[in-house]
């Protein structure tokens, strides 16, 4: 089995559109959550979200913008960033051994929402001619492959909130098994449309707007009231370790473990055993024990159900050691990016290792007896010497994915 290096990162997020800005905002405890303004949101009962500040016209020609849903714009920009940061991962590479795996839960939801509005609200018989190509879930991955001539495997994963964590884990497997040499992997999501938000509102999982809008998402706090939706993308460059070292690449971390487990219990209710088993499998794959783990980037959605279950799952896996491991939910700042969440949080995890700084969980106002671990409340912290970090991603439908990164 070959080792897998992480050599490039790219991010579009509510906290900044590059890895440095994104992580600096996390460390500073800034929130990207705010009240959503504009006529398209006036009929919403919950008007809080975490939009990315992203001007597509600054990065793409006007003709191309018209062919790209917002989700593809995010993904393309993040992929280009990651490749640039990798120091030439594709130079001299056989493009038939380089591919792209991307995760998304909603695909081109802006295009879909606009199309329905044109048909049913404006009573028009015509929609955008590229609607199908813009809305299809694999559009973003396909555009990345076309832009960079990646002729190897190209797959789009849709497992709700764990989509991009699955994409990264599966991409790493392709390299480890010798099928590819370089993979671009991650996820993208752009769900802040009226129709999508209205559907989530009907599910009764969204947090109401707090008096301080930026504090609406409060993972692990007893007064938590639900999740907040955000948008963005993250893409990482994964390479065969020996190839990366031979070309002098900037190796940020080694992706050593990937655990995937479907609890098959309930379509929305999280499972302690399902989450715990995904963590166990990831640690076993990484060949490391509890003492090696110095940080867990939690799924930490801010819902009443998830946070207590995830806490219990961490305790089940780590026993007494659980209380000594710092755990934080960066969703408290960038909100829940659905299918892109796993990739964005994996980038945060890699940067926490490489910078030896742990981002905090913000807005943890009221202690919850069921959530009694060290959640790094309110203030970032210097990382300890333990070289391993976990990134948890759990999903509606029960697909639980965990990624393990090691400081090189």
C-alpha cells in the first residue's frame, strides 16, 4: 500500500476564499453567519445563513459564468488554488493516472431553483439552455477534469453531509492501491436559495436567528437550537507520498486513515454506534491508537440530536482518553456546508496540524451535562505533541465518514 500526501489546499468559504484567510478567521473566532438580505429571502421564517463573498466575474469570463452554476464556480476556483499551492502536482504527470472525486449534496441548486421560478412564478415556457448541464450533480467535477485534462477516474459522491469526506477518502484509496498518482478531491455546495432554504425550514432543523446573528449556530451548548446553512467549497491535492517527496512538494499532512460505516438505523436520527464504528475503522486503517490523537474536528452541527450523540460516540471509542482530546466544531463559525462540509473541515484539520493551532468552538454559552468534553471553548489553542487528528463527517441517511491526518 502506498502512502498518501496532502500537497495542496483550496477553499471558498464564508470566512475567506483562500486557506490562510479561512484558517486565520477560524483562529480569531470570527463568524461568517449573518442575516440573509434581499427579496428572495423575505418569505423565509428563518433568515440566517453563511454566504461566501465570491464574485464569479472576477475569476471567469462572462460567457463562462453563464454556463456555470454557483456550485461549479466555487469548485473550479478551489481546485485551481489547490493545484497552484501544490507546487506543480500535475507537472510531468500521466494525466490518465490523475483524477477528480468531488462530493455534493444538492448539486446545481441555484440553477434548479431559478428554473422552477421562471416556469412557475413567471409563467415562462423557456429556461436557460444550459440548465441541465449546470444543475447536474457531476458538473463541478467534470469541469475540473476538463480544465486540467484529468483523464483518470472522475466520480461525484452524494451522501448528504458526508459527501466530500467520502470523496477524499475514496480518492486516497485510489492512490494507496496504485491506481492513480494524483487526485483532486473535495466538495462544493451552494444551497442558499429560497427553495432549498424553505425545504430545510420545513424539516425543522434550522436554528432561529439569535439576537447576535453570528452566534446562531452553537454546537455543544445546552441552548443550541439547530444548524445554520452555509455555502462554499474545498479541494485538496492528494499524491503518492514518494512522488511528492521526490519532486520536493510542500507536504502538509499525510492522509493515513479513512473509516466508512453506514448505521442503517434511521434516515435522520444519528447513531452512537454508527459514528463510533466509523472512527474505529478510521483509526484501524491509520494504524494508530488513542494516545496518538491530539485533535478531533467534530461534525458538531448544533442540533439537539447530533451533538450529544457525537460526544457519546467519542467517549465510546476513546474511553477515559476522550476527556484529554481537544474537540472543536468549526461549524460554529462557517456553518454547515452540507456536501462540502467534510472537505472544508478536513482543510481546517490539516491546517490545525501544520500550524499547530487548534480552532475553537464558538458560542458555547451554557454547559450541557451530555456534552462534557474539551470543546476548546471560545479561544484557539496551541496544539499538543500528539501528531494525529480526526475529521468527523456524519450524514442524513446514516453514511458516517472519518478521515485521519498525521503531521508529517
